[in-house]
């Protein structure tokens, strides 16, 4: 049996993506993706928030993502832990993106018509 750690998400950015550079000079992009699902028993809608992280070239290419942009993300789940200032152990689960595809349909430029 081979282990699989793969996730696919399709949703919208909760806020603008944030690009930074690590101490070692590596580009890191983070954003929160929201997905909405409808419960089958009562029809109520629920929203989930997913932390997404992109590294290197993918981070640089996706740096212009803005709030509300629809995207399709493929990646793997990763859980990190650290000790907070209050000495409590904290955990964060995030999707490390392998690919990010913006889904925004762009309208073609208007052709100039000579008069």
C-alpha cells in the first residue's frame, strides 16, 4: 500500500495573498481560501477556511491574487506545531500548494474599430 497525501480545493480568497521573503531568500506566499458546502439534511450553507502556502516560483507567480479571486489549488496537507508565548503548544494545518490555477475569466480586449 502506498500512502497518499493530496488535497484539491476550489474556492475564493478570503483576503489578498501575502508575499514575503524568508531569511534565506525564498519567496513564500500565504492566503486563506474559503469553500462553501451545503448540508444535505437541512440545506444550510457552511463555510470552511483553508490556510494555503506557496513556495519559490509558484509564490512569485501567484503574488497578485486578491480578495474574492476564485482559484483551484492542488497540494498536500501539513501540520506544524510550535510553543506560544504562553508556553502552550499550538498547531496549524495548512495546504502546501503544488499548483494554483486562477479561475477568473478575463474578458478579451476590445478591438479598435476605425471610424
